[in-house]
């Protein structure tokens, strides 16, 4: 298991006691020390831009620096300070945020001289003492939690809407995803009469050379779409002489429905409730951006 960043503080400080140390080497050494598997070493943050272990080592190093136990020497390198050596001389069993509060520089970092940000920083650190994750991991976890609640709310509202509203929503979602280019009439719901079992149609390209037909089933949660509905949609696509179709539902598909879609020669994509909610959030259909938070880090090249 990947150790949390507070558990890494002592090993990171110990790694620097021999002199100037390259962070990348420390990460490799700690991977061996903690017996991490290849999968654990390569595990990425939700952003997909940094490995979890790298991120936690960087946070451990950053907090040690705030306490004055290490200092940065050049890009990617750090070294132990005299205070850091004094700490190691006492052979501590563990170094964590609570341990670091004995140092004035870390207290200053935590309190920020009583400014507004000081209150927020203290709250973050208080939370961090009780958490195995880094502050940015906590922020991403909070973001996922908010989106999970939002997805549930969106699905509840869609399930309570009329079938025609759901059909219009699906077409609007596909247009937001880029289907049909910028044309105003790129997609439209076909309605109940004369639709031959198809709820909507959308251009796949700006010229409308190719079209995708849509089926939208507004089912209650737990009311699974079966194989029969997939076969009916397949038949409707044949009547339209269509080659592609997307089946949306506010519920889920049975295993037989999924297998039926895979067995049919025609390309039919199945979108269940979970996927639908994710797409609505991603493309701001039925929701909107309330606030944007930018996670930033030091530009090492700027200081070279």
C-alpha cells in the first residue's frame, strides 16, 4: 500500500542526511523500502498527470521545508538543514504535521500571522492531521463527492421529467458533445408519432451526410432495459436504413441487453444512467459551472 505523505516525512528527511539529494532517487528508494508493487508505483492521481507516490513525497518534502528541516538547493534537489540533523539525532519514531508544529517557521506557515488565509490554512492542516491523503488529494476527493451528489440530483430530475423533455435533453447533449458541428438544426427529437421506434436523430457531421438515430428510455431506477428493447431498436434502425444508433436510459441495461447489442452487426452504443449523468456534467447540460478552482504548483524552470 502506498504510504500517506505524513508517514513519508521521516524517511524523506533521513534520505537527505547524507547531503544534497535528488528527489527522483528518493522516490525510487522509498518504493523499494516500502515494498511497493509496480502497479502501486505507477498509480496516478485522478488528474492522470502525476503518480500518487511522487505527489506524496513532494508534499512531505514541502512540509519539511516549511518547518526548516530541509531546504531546496536546485531544481529537483534538496538538502537537510542543521535543525533537520538535530531532529534525526533524537531518533524520532515518526514525523508528521503534529510533530512539525514545534517549529516556529511551521507555526508561521500554519497561522499566517492571523490573516484570513491563516484560518483556512490551519483548518486544512487540522484536517490533514486526521487524513492519510495530501491536501490536493482531499480536494479532488471533495470534488468527486460533489459530482456524485450532483449526478444523483440530475438523474432524479430527469426521471421526473416528461418523455418529450428527456428526448430533447438527449439531442441537446449530443449537440453539446460536438455532433453536427455548429448547425442550428444538427439534431432534433422526432416525437411519438411516426417515429418508427426512434426518438431522435442527429447529424454526425456538419453537412448531415451521416446521421445517428437515438432511443431514449426514461425509466425509474431499478427498471432495467432488457434485450427485447434492444432488438426493437435494431428493427427501427433497419427501417430507417441507419447504420448507427445510441440507446440512452435513466436506468441500467441487463446483461442480456448488453450481449444482444454486442451480437448485432449494427453499431449500437448503450448509455446507462451513470454514463448519462457523467456526460451531462462534463458538457454542462442541466448544470453549470459555479466556481473554478485552479490547482497550481511552482514553475521550477522560472527559478533556474
